[in-house]
């Protein structure tokens, strides 16, 4: 806290995802001016990587995932033009985004391609990681819902990404269901088994995103994701400005100017948000049960229709390890709970 | 998460302070009906101790600390009448509350007297702890702003409380400035040096209240404070329902029914709050600088008057270890910063 944090070599690389994962908090309605203002602020604070895409990655603007208010290519172009030192990153989920999207963002000046799959489906990312490398981009592998598989299986999946050419592999706690203990197990296993650096992407459902990110650093992670103001779906993501301030207070060099970051959160990002980020019942139960956010609405309907507890439905779905696309299981579980009442 | 949390012997005793520290979030305007509803909910969930007083303790209703909307004795009486299993606790800061207040709440049915002083002024609590014991109450010592002194000095102060008769001594992170590392140092030192059990009272300014409370348990604390919905001044307190859910997920027995607790937060407490709890700039800077909340308004005025940064004023005050009552130092610091610009 005594010396400026920017003086020492950063202990990790920070990726701010306010303009990607944080866009869930504004239903993907960022304007070009907001993108410019947020990138300018983050860039000024010294954030080294800024992610910009639809909340569900390139090509996410759709009936299923919500239409973007402004075409993501426009937001990306404004970001690239605005950033003086920060690299711009994009997220791509194979199946939602396609190969041509990668080429388009490369041409627009994006330097980092983050390729995301469910934590047990890394093979789906092989082709896109390879393509990002061929395009001369940095390729980051992103293993989502990482609480749903064991540390050893997560490593096997991460190795697939590493072999495909990934320069970094992230453990992604999409449901905010990991605790300091389960983060430790996963990060230690990944760091021990990979040649490439490891990252953590934390959510706030159990109010542990800052602590989990610190824990990841303690166990060798070199990349951390965060969103300014904690912006994000439900409880939101690890709040960038808080994480930076805590690192600073603990003597962990961030490369980011804490007070500038705090001002960007308060004066630029928070006014752009539609609602405060909070760990309300829905968000907490998602983290506690360890299920997809997309199960929330379906389970609410099923709970009403069959007169059972939504929480119990979600907890049971979590126990069964139900994944996206298995929404029909929600009705099955609700019927079973109703029968057992 | 598999077996009901209520089945195993709790690993710690939970004190919910929504109706005391949480009252800062509603400017001490709880109604009798709100007190009844909140106590009924917490009691039903299995919370063993519920604290009820003005936010600044017995007798706090005043021009200085804010007037209570409803006399605290009325709220306390409703709480005592409503609780079926929970004990009702009160907080007293010697100087704000007086000896007669202790007698009055004992007569009203309060079983736990929590006596609070600044972390280096335990001797001020001796008489009141002794009186609580004479009255046949459980006496809890409460060492506030515990980040401002060393673990060893905190232990010396805790020993004074223990010798005065305290049944429990709390490390109180009033500014939300402790991290998992500094919590560990303090709790380990207290647990190692005291004969009585140790507690932690955590705030959310650095977004670490849940993690710090878990850390305290890991290092031998047996008492944890929390407020439902995270209610409290600024960023608020450790959120009861989140902490209970995380404990449950980690296999730490709480004695509290998680889902009931989550419902009480969502349906009873949050609707009574005036504003969402969030780690905004003011709250974060208080935790980062480690200063009193009461410095906020004064430092804002001084920053404007002398054209310097409020954050820098607060950080400098934190470095100098300025305590409540030294508000004149704020102007001195502002003048120095202005001169050095």
C-alpha cells in the first residue's frame, strides 16, 4: 500500500470482462459510447486485457441468448481504437460463434481469442484454438462450469486445450459454486500438470469471488478475470476494483492503479448498470446448487406448476450434474419431488 | 450438503446482528412489526443468538448517532417475546450505554451482554463486563477496529476482557479492513492465548466477509457474527444466509436450516432495507484505508474545500492510525496534501 502498485512487476495478468461477461447485467445493451468510456477508463488504470463480445461470446446476439443493443463488431472496433496499451480480447463458444467470427475480430484488431467449452468438452475447442494460433492470435482455453468435474478430469481437459495450442487455460467457475478449498484443488492440479499458465474466472454467487481469486494466485494462477463493479449475470463476477484494492493492500502487485480503477467503477461502469449486483436468493441458490443460470426461469415455472420448492429442484439438478441442453430434466425432477411430498 | 445441516452439532455459534448492526442500513428505523418478523424468521431457521439494539449499542439513539424510529426497549421486548429458541443479545459501548441500560435489558429478558470498546481500550469494558456477570448474563467482549493493532496487542486487550469475566472475546473488523492473512494472525493469536472462546465479526468492505469468517473457523474461532442480507453500514456485514449456505456446502455444520435462512433474507429482511448493500467507492476506500465510517463525510468536505483527493486523505488517516474523536486531523491531513501538491 505504500509504494504505487504500478511500480512492481504484476504478479498476474488481469482480464477485465465488463464488456463481455458484464454485459449480462445490461442485457447486452451497451452503447458504443459506453464501450469507449469503459475501455478508456480501464486502459488508463493500466488493465492489460479487456474482453469485448456479446455476453455469450461472438455471435451470441440471438433470440436464445438475447439480442445485442449494438452490434458487437462495432463495440469491438471502438474498443480497439480506444485502447492505448490494453489488448482487446474476444470470447468464442464453438457452436455459438463460428470460424469466420475469429477472422473478423482478428482483422478488427483483436489480439486475444478466448475459446470456451463446458469443462468436459475441450475437444470441441481444438479446431478454434488451432485457428486462433494460425491467425497469429493469443489463444486462451476456457473450461466452464469447472465445479462439475474433478480436478484430475479438469486437467485432462486442459491438456487437450494445451495440445491444441492454447497459451493459457482457465478454470471457469461459471456457477460461482467453487469455494477456496475446491479452487485450491483445481488450480494446484492444473498448475502442476500443465506447461502453460493457468487462470481463474470467478463468480460471486457464494460471495467468494475475491477470496477465490486470491486463493488461485496463492496456488500459482497467473491470470485472473474480473468485471468492474462486479457486473455480470445474477450475483455477477469478481469485482475488478475490489480485487485490485485487496491485492494492493496485501502487497500483491497488480500493474493497475487502484484509485483510478475505483473511480472507473464508481463513475463510469456503475452508472451504466441497470441494477445493483447482489447475492440474492436466486444467485445464491445457483451457486449453492451448482447449476446453470439458464435453469432459473424453467425451475421457477416447474416449481409453481407442480407445487414444489424451486430450491429443491435446483439442488437436485446440481446433484445429478445436469448440464445445459438437459432442461427437460427439470420437469422430471419436479415431478419426482411432487410424488415424494 | 447431503445430510441436513441441523443434524450435526454446530461447529460454531452464530449471532445474527441484523437488528443491531444491520439497523445502520435503515438509519435505525426498524418498526416493532419488522423486529417481530425478523426474529421469528431467524428463530425458525435455528439461529441461536439474535442481537437487538440501536446500531451503536444501547443508548445510541441520539443526535450524534441517529435517533431510533422505535425505542430500542420496545424492539428488544418484541424480540424476547417472539424468540422460541434463540437467545436475545444486546450491544453496549461504555460511554454511549450506561450501567442502568444493562439492568433494564436483563429485566426485559436479554441473556447475552456484548460489551464493546476500541481494540486498545479494553479496560473501559471491565466494569460493564463485571456487571453483566453479576446480573447473571453471558458477557461477550468486543474489540472493535481490530485491524488497527497488532495480534499480540489484541491478545493483551482480550486478556483484560477475559480477566474481567468475559465468556467470549470477539475480534471485530469494524472497518472491513482485514484480509484472510490478517484474520488468521489475529484469530490464531487469540485462540492460542485465551482460555475463553474467540469470535469474529466481519464486514464486507473488501468483499471478504464470508471468506474471513470461514478463515476464522479454520483457525479455531467458535463464534461468528453475521447480518441477514448483509445488512449494515456501507458495504454491510457478513451476510448470514450466504455464510450458512457456504458452510453447508463445505460440510461445516451450522445448526441453521439453510433454505429457511435464504427465504428469511429474501422475503423478510431485504424488503425492509432501504437500499442494496454494495461495495461502492466509499465502502471500498474505508476498508482499503482502514478508517472509521464517520470520517467519510468530514473527508469529503475537506477534499472539496482544499482541492485534494478524498481517497488520499482517508488513506493517510489510515496510515496514521487516527481514531474516532480525532476528526480535527482530517483538516491537518488535507492541508498537508494540498501543500504537497
